[in-house]
C-alpha cells in the first residue's frame, strides 16, 4: 500500500512539473485587434479578454512618476491591474521592454517574461521600440496561481503587488540601473541575490511573508523602505535607509553626540511600527493614501513619516536635531499636526523641495531637501505643512470643496536654485506643488498650479495657485471616480477613471494647455515618449497644433492596431 501511494505521488509531481514547464515556455501573442473594438473577443493564452475597450474598470495603475526622480513620460515601464485582478506589465513604455530586452536598456528584468528578439514585432511599432500592447505578467501567473491583485506600485526598477488574498510580492533587480541599492525592501528572499543575475532569477516572485501569518491589507513602497498594514490594523516596515524612516523599537537611536543622520537601519523581515502614538489608518480603497514616507532623492534631507491615524488625525514621526544640515541628534518625536477647526483628514500626499531655506530674506546658501505634505480634510478643503511640523495651513483654491486629489509631480521643485523665487517671501509660501482635484459638484476636474504669467500679460503671485476647471468644454464630460499621476507636472498626462463607464482616460490637464491652447510646448518628453503616448491613446499625441482637444481626454487602450 505504501509503495502504491509513493508511485502515485511521484506521478502527480511529474505531471505538475511538466505543466509548469509548459506554462513557463508559453509565448504570449495576440491576434490583431483594432483600437476601437469594444466588443473584441481576442483572448490571451490565459483566457482573459484583451482589455481593449478603454482599459475598462482597471483597478490600479503603477504611476509613471517614479519614486525618487521626475521620470519623463513614457521612458520607464508601467503596468496596470485589470478588472479581473490580473497584473499587466509593459503598457505605455518607450524602449525598456521591447527590442532591446537585456541589452543595455533603461530597465531590465521587470517585464514579467523574457521576450525573444524574434517576436519583437508582436510588441513593437516600426523600429522605435514603443510598446502598444501589454500582456499578463507570466511570472505572476506562475508564482501566484489563483490569486487576484488590487494594487501595483513601481519602485525604481522593481514592481510591488498586493493581492486580494493578502499577500505582497515583488520582482526586479535589487540594484537599480543608476546604482541605488534597494535589496532589503525586496524582503528575505533577496538576501542571496546578486545585482548581476539574469532575468530568469530576478523575475521570480519574491513574497514578503507576514511574520505572524496574517493577511496584508495595504502597502506603500519606497526605494529604501516599505510600509504595510495587516488585517488587524497593525503596521510593519522593512528595508534599508535612515533610521528615522523606521518607527520601530528594533532601531537603536543615535546618541546625542552623533549626527542625526548617522548609520542606517536594515530589516529584510518586517518589523512592527510600535513606537507610534497611534497606528496609521488602513485605506478603504487602494487610492486613498493614508501614509507618506520620507524619500530624499539626494540624501541630505530630513527623513520623517506623516500619516492619518485611526482617529483620522494627522501624525508625524521624525528626529529632532541641532542643525538643519549637519546637526547632532536630540530625540525621536511623534506629534499630532492639527488641522484648523478640528477638521479630520481623509487623504495625504507628499511633495519635495530641494535646497529648502527658512530664512527671510532667503539666503544664497543651500538647505536640506524637505517634504511638504498636502491633506484633504473632511470639510473638502486642502491643507499643507512642511518638515513634519505644525502649523497646517489652508490652501487658497477658491470656493470649491473636493472629494479627491493628487499631487501631480512630487519632484516638481527638485532643482538646486529655482530662479523664480521672491527672496523676501518665505520659501514655504512659494513652494506650491501642482494639484489635480475632483470637486464636489460642478466641473469634473480642477487643476491648480503655482501662479505665474500665462501669456496674457497678467501674472498671478507665486504665493497663490492659478486654478482652472476642466469640464465638457475641455472634453471632460464624465464624473471621475479615481485619478492617478502618470508623469511630471510639466509634461505628460493624468489618468482619470470615469465613474459613469469605468473607462480610463489620459489628459494633459495643465494650466498652459487650458488657457493657452496655441502654446507650442513641443513633444511630451522627446520623440520616444511621444510615440508611446500616441499608441496608448490611439491618437497622434503631438503638441504642434492649435487645437485644444488634442490634449485629451483620450480613452486609454491596450490592444494592437
């Protein structure tokens, strides 16, 4: 009896291995389908209809902004999660995943499958390497069978995904193309990985297992640290970076004689965020961000965490120190940042400012890179504060009330010495990051940008926002249920999801294009990015024209023309 059972088990195991090998060797190809084919039944080998109809009911997009630098539109790969919860990689991308796979491209080992040169015609248009169809990430289908996904985030050259079943996975290089080491954020499985491994190893899913076996419910990934909340409401963190980024008792604090920035913390396995006065709130949806982490792109900024607590109040965790640039450590502090009138918080976003100076008149000497946080309150207003410190002040945006918003580009002011500052006005009052906002009633979309000359001879002061509505006259004739930042504030587009149809749209909703449609801003970010966007939109994305409708909105597509 024992021998019979053993033989049966061996046979079953061999069948499983054969099945997996066959799946791993599958070449994903799709038959031709048109961009205007809402009833297309073209299918992939994995039996999901090709999402050709405007990416209908897409659950999430990985932002094209990137985490630590203002990536130009279309230059870095992007991905999305379909309504069925399947991860797609490669949509809206210029040259990282097509004909040059593995041969000096900007990114490597992130496509979810190796794509042979012999089949690049399936993935490319002409010879520019521009993607126009995204396919299911084969490594996810193999590594997480039966799971569906609800969130996807891009960190440098790696992807992080969160499943409905409560698991977090990642894949991609552990050292990015520009030399940034991010091995620890990839979790325990990355400890033995070398940066020069081939894609067959780096594209294998790496699961970050919950230390107590619980389900993950939310995540926020950055280059040096990942924050994740579980089903009990407890938050955890892991990665390698400045100690202030890790609010855990597992970190040994610097002494008062040491630089506040001395030494890094490193955790491959998640540790509890157990020194916070309250735990962050678990978001009710994947786009309702309740936590923003400190990410300094130049390594000289103040590292701190801001979040919405379970009581819907704003809290920060930071290190106090004696000097803003090179001082010694004083203490680790957690504090509440009250909103005016005891307003509660709904959503938080972060923008960065390099060379931040607090003196007035502004000195010529450089300061650290700091963060300015933007908060949507329960009163429908936007508030902001800097460096994890009070006060939080109301943002003047007219008489609107809002139900959602995004900071369009966190690194809009990531320059050494902006030449448009008034040295007699505080830097905080002038650093107004561009915002896309969804108002309650009225026009579907409101765009706000730091004041300036709009070409009509009248300039708004740099301490105020220029505000413009985008409604039916600008082509936005639908209510917006979600929005994603997809590129930099000065170029590219914002992704809007229609509450009416579930379709996703791209629009270059900038003040310049709305007020001055004749303004010739050239290509989005060079010919490569323009080609990618043209294909994703199924239209000629070109700004050398005098027609405002050329700025969108365009229904986003994912099919072959």
